[in-house]
C-alpha cells in the first residue's frame, strides 16, 4: 500500500488535533504541602523497601495524587484528615466519570497500601482503609487490529519516514514496529537500552514485571526500522549522554505517555481501526501469533506472562474472530 502526500498531510492535521485535545484534557492536580511530603516518603518506601517496578510506583502515586487533589478541594487535604467516607466519595466520583473496574480496583489497592504504610509511620492515626473493598474485576476481550489494519498503520508510517525522513518519523516508525513485532509492554519499551538489541540474532533483552528478564525475537521490518532510527535519527535527538534506545524531543529517555500518544496518532492511518494504545498492539501481536499457529506456551514466554491463564484470554479472542468470519462468510451460518 502506498500512501500519498494528501493523506499524509491529513494524518498530520489529525495528529495535531489529537495532541491539542490531550493537552487540554490533562488535569492540573493540587495537593497540600503535608500531603506532598507524605507522598515523597511513600515513594521511597515503594522503591527501597517494596522494590516495585517504576511503572507500578507511578500508578500508585498518580492515584494518590488524584485523591490528594480531591481531598484538598473538600477542605481535608492533609493525610490525617482522610477518612473512609472521603475515600469512598472519591472512588464514587471516579466511577461516575467512567473509570473501568480494573482502574477502580487499582485505586482502592493504592489507598490500602498507602494508609497501611502511613499508619505504621504515624502519619495518620488509624488504618481506616483496611476495610475498603475493591470492585471485583472481570475479564473482557481486548480490542485488536486485524492484519489488514496493522499493515495499513505500518505502511503509513513507512511512507511518512521515507517521504519526510526526520528523527521523529524514524523514531515513531521504529517504536510501533517494535511494539507490534514483539508484543512487549510500553514500560518495557521505554526501558530498552542500545545494548538490549542483538541485531545478529534479531532479539531484544527485556526487563519485565518483577525485574524478570526475557528474550523476545523481532522480524526483519522491525530490524530495518531500528537500524534507520539508530543510524539517522537517534544521535540528532540526544541532548546528553544516554544509553536509552528511544528518546523524547528533549533528548531524554522516552516516557510511556509520549508512546501512548504517538500510537493513538499512528492508528489514525487506518480509519476502521479501533482506537487503542500500546497495550492494544500487544493484544494484536498475541492474537496474530496464535492465529498464525504459535502455541500458547510460546506466546506466554514472548509476552512475559507469569501464568498461562493470563495468556489464555487470547484464545478466546481468536475463537471470537473465527466465529465472526464464519458468520459473515458461510451461507448457512
């Protein structure tokens, strides 16, 4: 598929519109000085004592910052002024705002860990959130690209990189190619270094959840995109000495929010494709592997799932797509 200049121009306009919308919707959070000090100490606890992954720490702190902002607006912004009633009110506000069950469960967990720590440290008088119940999460079939949509997106990125060979177009093509080729998590991609790559074997050394390391293969299109980015893009964006494979416009290691934005933008190239972020590309990669004949254990190893049960959801996705194809194609479906 060859994408012409008018289409690329239209895609650029859509991307700028999307960026503007993201910036406008990004909330400004405000917490009291006492709450900020508590969060800073809590961060040290999560990193130094719990040894949690950076992505997990960020999720905890984002949840608690949102709670602190809500409490501040309610006139109860200090940690010792928090209560079970206030936390439940905050969670209800999140639910009315359309938060998913999994997000609600994570927020409740963040509060329980925080109040347990704060009570032990004397920051709050009682561990009131110990009785806070998380909403029961349920598995849903993830949205995925079909093969045609995946090819449309990657072909558009190829065309953009070939027509306007800037560091950003080279980087964006390499990022989406790697995400789809390997099925790695966005946090894993952001943590990649130059030495994570083995071009001879066409593999990545990935540090996953629990600091577990695994080897993930990638194909020739991803190899070509990575070579172009490293040879003609990366050095011009580096502002300081860094081993990071992918960097942002400020020359530092790229962050997950930037990757999510550029994936959303890239998917605009396929008008019928579902709107999804990097995790949607991970779902798509796993589904296409299984549809192509890969066994479940291989997909589990590639994705870095601790349990085979987590990987099995993709068999349901494949069966669902098979049924849909049968329904549309068979005269007596």
